[in-house]
């Protein structure tokens, strides 16, 4: 539209400038015939209008689409079924066809505060809400979103950004209203954020806004007074310390359990080894007994004598030799063991 107005202004300026120059030269004074002068002026007026219409067609028929933009082409107000790709494009002049452009960037919507340059403006009326256990908290939220369906974004609702703002406020208050103040201030924040995101995605899909929720950040959740906030922080610190102590105790327990399990495994392994050794020894003794018994069956006397001798040798191997007469008196004999020992040395 602005190009059309610019074209008309340029054409009007050229016509007026041309007429002024002719009057300055006195050309319109020489001709005293008013009809002829009127016909001459009308020619230039039509010429100016033709220039204006030509400029209008040129300026409103060619347009460019950047890679960071969406472009929707409408014909007599009706949008096309597809999105215009990036590059230099041609269309019918305004008002037959019109192009609406939208950015592909990621937008940020804040609830509870506003950022104005380096300044941070707190919106307490937006952030104040009540929890499920009837406590008042101040919650700040940031939602990052982007346009994924520009046709739906433009034509399905009259003000999609306002609807998104209201949906964000509703989602935050719904989730906080069903949570306890402990959850909102301590370790329940992750679940709250996930619930807000799911609720917001559902509302955006229900209203068919043509947007995608990229991220939801629960910035701060505080209590409305400093005294209550300080008391809650003390409770939070105590809870965190309790969790730390529990984790340390669980760590010590796990270390002791692992140590005992290792010792148990070592004892079981040693017992298993001894069991195998005893079983194998027993198997060897059985094999040895069976072999002796086979020899005994073949030669009983010889085997009996050999066994008797082996038994005596094993029994008296460390005994000292003492000769006793029939009267029972002890007769000391030459200490053969000492002689043999000295002979060995």
C-alpha cells in the first residue's frame, strides 16, 4: 500500500511540476482558447495518472522474501494454500493480490515481569497467585515460541499473541493452584514446568494458533514478604541438609554392603575350592583303594604282608628303638638314632 501511495505522489508531483514550468514560460497564456487549454491540461493529467498507475503496478507487483521470513500471498483477501518461498517474486498489483510477511525467529513472552532494555519491570499483579494449600506466591514465567503455520497464525484468530498470553497465564495459575507451596519453592519445580508446558501446548493446539512452544522457564517463585521468604529458605536449607545426610548415609551403607559382598564372595570361592580339593582327593583315595583291592584279590598273602609292612613303617617311622628282655627290665641299647644323625652330619 505504501508503494502505491508513493507512486501516486510521484506522478502528481511530475504533472504539477510540468504545468508550473509551462506557466513560467507563459505557454498557457498565449493560447486564449479555454477549451484548447483545458484539453491540453487534461492530456498531462491523464499522462500523470498513467505514470502513477504504472509506478503502482511496478512497485506492488515485485517483492522479495528473506530466508528468515514467512510470506503469505492473498488474492482478494483469500490466502493461498502454500507458503511463498524465499527469493524475488512477482504478483498481481495491489489491491488484487497482497503479501503478508512474518518472522521465523523465536519470540519470548514473559509473565510477571517486562524487560525494557537494561531495566526490569516487575508486574506483581500478573505474578501473584495462590497455591493448592492456600499460600500466596509470586511466580515469574518465560515462554519461548515461534510461528510454524503462518496462515493459521494470521487468519484463525484476530490476536494470537493475546490469546497466547492468556493461555500462558491460565496454564501457570492452573498448575500452581494444584501444587503445594513446598513443591513450588523446592524440588517440585521440574514437574510444575512440565505440567505448564503440556497444558500450554494443548491450549495452543486447541485454539489452532499456528505456533510451537519451544521452551518454558519458571524463572522465580518467591513468597510475598521477606520474613516469610527467609523462614522458607531456612526450611529449604534444612531439607537440603537432610537430603545430603541421607545421601551420605546411603553411600556409607552401599560401601559396607559392597565390602561384605566381596568378602562373602571370597569365602564362598575359597570354600568351593576346598570342596573341589576334598572331592578330588576322595576320588583319588577311592581309585587307590580299588587298585589295592584288585591286587589283593589276585595275591591276598603278598598284598597283606605289603600292607602290614607299610602300616608298621608309617606308624613307627619316628619311634626310638628300645630292647626289652623277657623279665620286663629295660635294657639300654646303643643310641642308633644319634649315631645315624652324626653320620649324616
